[in-house]
C-alpha cells in the first residue's frame, strides 16, 4: 500500500461543495465541483487499522486480511481522478510533475522505515539471514511482493503500486489517447482489457510465489475504471442514484454486512472448487473490490451519515497518517513487545494484543507524518514550483 494523494483532487483547495438539497442525488457538475473527498480519508484510516488488527490476533469479523484491497481501489480512484481533472484544466498531464509528486510523497518515509528496520536487524544479528536484509535488492527496487515476509513484509503492496503507477499514466494519458476524440472509450477499453488479462493470469500464477499476485493490479484498475466512468457525464448517471442520501446509507450498510461475511464466501468458493485451483481468499478479491469501487465509493460521496462520519476529524487525522500506520506496524509491534517484556508480561497472552499495537502504530505514524511525510511533501511542492512549472 502506498499513499495516494490525500482525498484532495485539487491540490491545496478547501472542501467546497455546491449547495444542494439534502435529499437529492448529486449532479455531475456538483461531483466535478468537489475539491476533496474527506470520507475517503476516513475509509483509508479504517483499512489501515484493519490490517494492523489482523496482524495482531484481532477478531475474525474485522476481515483485516482484505483491507489492503480497499487501499488499492481508493488509490486507483483518487490518482486517476486527479489526472483526469488536470487534463481538463490544462489539456494534458504533466508526467514530470506526476512522478515528482510520487517520489516526494512515497519514497522518503518508505526508505526511512526500511533503514530503521535494517538497523534493528543489525542489532539483532539477522540482517543477512532474514528479510528485508537478506533480500535487500527486492526492497530497494520495489519487488517486495516477491520477497518472503520478514520485519518489513507488509511493504509488499508498495511493490504492486509503484510498478503500476510507473506505467498507468503513460498508458491511459499518452499522446495517442489524448489526441483522439474517442479518448473516453479508449481509456475504458484499455482498462477493461487490462482487467481481463490480469484476471486470466491469476490461475497461471498459482505455481509461483506469491500466488495470485495479478489480482492486486485488478483491484487498482477497478478504482481507475470508476474514476473514468464517474468523470464522464453520461456514465456518471450509473452512479448518481447511489449519491441520494438514503440510498447511500443503505448501500454503505449493505457493504458492511457483505464485508463481515466475505470469509464465508471465500470458504464457499474454495469448498466447492468454483474457482478451480485458486484459493478462496484470492478468488473472492475481484468481486469484493468491484463492490468497493461501484457501491461503496459513490455512496461515500453523498451528503449522508456515512460520509459525515468518515469525514470527522479523528477519521481524517488517521487517514492522513494511514500510509505510515501501515508501514510502521511491525516496528510498532516490536516496540510494544519490548515494553511488555520489560514489565515481565507477554503481549500474546493479553486479551486484546491488537489494541496496544494499534495505538503504538498511530503514535509512531504521527511522528513519521510530522517529521518525514509532511516536510518532504512540502519540499516536493517547492521543487515542482521552481523546477517543473
């Protein structure tokens, strides 16, 4: 998981919404007028904490193992929306600025925490025997998903996203597509073809390690496809009913219910061999992320209770730090483990081991956000303004 832009689709803009009746669905012009999607910050916060809870003996009903897929969908949606609106404003995408923003947003905290992890491994004497130290090239060049876990194993999702965004802007916003009158159709077609190819490759990846890795790219593309469809006034009509407040509440509630039973659907698929040799937890991912993209995301744009809840200060605070929460979680686990041992206690024997680790992750992520993320993002903004504008 990398950090998509905060749910901000016009940099440094306020959350401004055109006035409308509280019972009416959102029009396309109102959607384009949204400067920020604050509820998506809240959704990112939940997704990050779901993963932390899952890795620390949390309750099964949280379904934290699939939280990363929510991040993938949000990432594809926000980044593609950002590029579509930049194209509307300027007539084209500045690839230099796009890659510069990602460098300053993603790399600093990633490499700082990788360095801290390696230093800890040196003191523990495991830097040459366990990853990431024993597989350092994979972590330096973002092939993390092909590593073997270890104390920075959660960074596998960074490998997926870094490679995806190396090519997606060039494919979807290339001069060939931009100069065509049918660029909307071209982008939709490109996205659907890529999704079909990646799904077809899932069974073929079962003999390798990791299994089913192409399904993660499918998840990002779902977010990209939703962004493309919602940006177009004709296809936006497919999503408009979900932005009616009462419909948004029902849709969000339905998604929560489905999310709580997703492991049962995965087990059903596996038991009856509905996906051949593909394990249920992999086979359930594509339909799950389609629901995230086509049901949950539009519902969270509506001026309704789910949006207002996830747009509250605590959720936005955590969402802005979700990237660091995700990356720092294993270091936080080791820190909490050390504190417990210092007092003669054992973390694994406590009733809720995930709670102190989650709190430590938030604290450490906040420090990363203040000392690394925000300063380097600001450095990136100044660099872009001076060198690339």
